[in-house]
């Protein structure tokens, strides 16, 4: 069979042809009016993506983890203490970054597959009155869980702490209303909902965070937000940027604007709902109790060799799903539906799951999952909670 590689991984994700072409255009120098014009045009576009008019969005040439490190380096002092909301591999990265800088942390422990209860965050803040920053994760990619950032923000507002959100897989998929909710800092990466290759990290900062940034005494040079702020005012960057990726980002953001941010959120809810219903129709169980719309985490049925199942789909058919990480390895597999995808991509993904399970000897009824997904997609069904989401502020 002719293999046509198709990514159903939560990052990197499929790239629109227009974005790839933008990267292929002849190189320009970054200290020129041509590049400054791109930076200028992106300013409001990126603020719209994060739903902030009060703040600014800074672009780093790094993965999302680089922006996470920048948050730690710019917001804390050596004497400060941070609160980290756990629940998965990527939430745990906040702890690791704080430890790397010698910052003490308290944690809100959350069982894998479950979403944090805002009351648990409040309890932790009551016990730790010296908390300066609360680090949260919107979509925990390792488990497929969506955390309620709006409710968490309401809790954090009661205390003298800043709320920093890892929205690396949330932005461009789920609503993140920084101004309306009171999120102080948020980060995302380029290879998820932004629909471009890995290599850019976006860090949105509201004015509420600047006092802490000015007081921070941790080592920072490349990650210094003060340098980013000063150069952004001049429509440039302090260091050589990833020029091709920035140009690609402009094209991708224009595509998001054309579709409409609310429509982008609804498309992801639509695809996620169809995938989850199809999975359940095949007799499989969902892993996440409060699933996000970037991916569907599926519990491996008894007896299924997940590694062999995914390897066969990749090698024989070019279909890439993601395995579970660390303690979830061999226990789940993850079907991403994020970014440059539509209804027919979902039908392809569900069809691949059916075939892979059938060939692995699992008693699956071929066509049942596809039929279920097709019906959901035709009806335009979305999860109940997605119907109540707010309309984004106009650009």
C-alpha cells in the first residue's frame, strides 16, 4: 500500500500548504523595514489569539518549554515560593524548572486523568500564604485533561499571587480569555494550534505581572522579558529571530483570523466530540475525566500491545498516533485532532483505529466507529460545555 504519512500527534501537527510556502520564500534580513512590518502586524493578531488588549505577546525562538523557563526566570526571586498544579508530565515540568532555578515549590496533587478542583487550589493557597506565583496547565497533553482555568483564576485573584498558564496546547483550541479571566501570563508553542513547525514560543504578559518582572533576581539573559519589551516597541527583537517561522506564523494567524477564532474553537470541539463518541462506540474507554479538545486519550483494551499497535499503523499505513508517556506508557494511546484538521481527518483517524484494532485481534466491529463519527459530524454535534463558551473579543 502507498503510505501517505498523516500526523494525529499533539505536536508537531499537520502544516497548511500556505504556511510551508511562506517558509520557502527567499530569506530576508531581520534588521529591515520588511521584517519589522511583519512584527508590527503580528502584535494585534497575537494579542487577539490570547484575548488580551492590556498585555503584549513576545516571540521567542524556542520550544514552548523555553517560554515556560522564561516565566520562572522573570517572575520570581531566590526567596520566593511557587505553587504548581500537577496532574501530568507537562505540569510536572513547572516543578522541574523551579528546581533548576532554586525556587521552592508547593504542589496541588492531582491524579492522572483527572482535572483539578478549584477548591483544592484555594486550600493550598490558604496553607501557603507566601506563594508568589501559581503555575497551571490548561490542557495536559500527556493525559488529555482540560483544567478549568477560568475557575482557577477566580481563586487566585483572592490572593496576592500571579497566575501563569501553560496554554501550549490550549491556545487556538480552547478559549483562553486572559483579560476577562485575569490570567497574568500565558505561553504557547508554534507546533500546536498555531499550525506551524516547532521552533517558536509565544509568551503573553499582562501589566499585572510587570512589577514582579522588574523585581526578579534570577539569572536571565536570552529570556529577559525587559529586553523583549523594549525591542518590541521598536518592532524588532533583541536577538536574531527564526525569520522563516515568524513569516509562517503571520500566514497561519491570518488563516485563523479568516476562519474566526470562535469558529476555530468550535471546530476543535466538534472534531473532539466525534472522536470520543466513535471511540466509545468501539467499546473503548476514555482516559480523561474532563477531556480537552486537542486530543482523545484512550485506555488500551486488555491484551493490546499498544507499542506494536501504533508501530504497525505507522509503518504499514503512515498513520501517527501518540503513545502514553512514562507511567502511562502501554496503558493509553492518544489521537490528536488539533490545528490543520477537518471532519474528514477525523474519519481517517477513526478508520485507522478500527483497522489497527482488528489486525491486532481485538473484537472490533468494522465501520461502527466511523459511522458514529460520521453521524456526529453531520449533525454538527459539540460537547455541552462548548456551547456555553464566550464569544472572543473583536480584533
